[in-house]
C-alpha cells in the first residue's frame, strides 16, 4: 500500500490539522474560563468518515470535530416576584423591606453644633 500521494496534512489542504487546532483553541478558552471547574478533563475528537462508491474507485469523505468541554459552574441566587396592575414584577431584593443603610453620609461637623 502506497500512501505517498495522501497524508494528513494534504487531505483537504490540511483540514484535519485545522479542525484539531480549532478544537484546541476551544479547549484552551474553556480552561481559562473562571466559570468552569479547573480540573475537569476536556476532549477533542476529530473524525474522518470515508465512503467508497460501488466500484471502490472513488471515495467521498467528511471531517468533523467535536469538543467535550467543562460545563459552567452553577450559580445560585434568589429573587422576589409579584404582580402589580396585572403585570408581573421581579426584584433581586425584597421591595417591601426598607433600606438598612442611609445613603447620605452625616458630616462630622453636624454633631459639633
């Protein structure tokens, strides 16, 4: 068997190498995403599917790349919901609870009077 005319870097003008490099970029981006777990394994799968014709003289092929990345970490929180005038409302903080902190700073000189 002589494969001198075809190699991984020549097939589709290097599409397999290009797909691998694209997958590696996705993995590196996922590794540096602080919203993912750092120690989860990531995978690249490059698949070459070859389909010969009836005479086995001509083959079509397809190259695809698939990455398995670390999922984003779950974030938990709460919010308050209600209705007002037949509209739904959503608040991150309870709108019925008063502000615990005064927005205006009392100047020290006000106490000196």
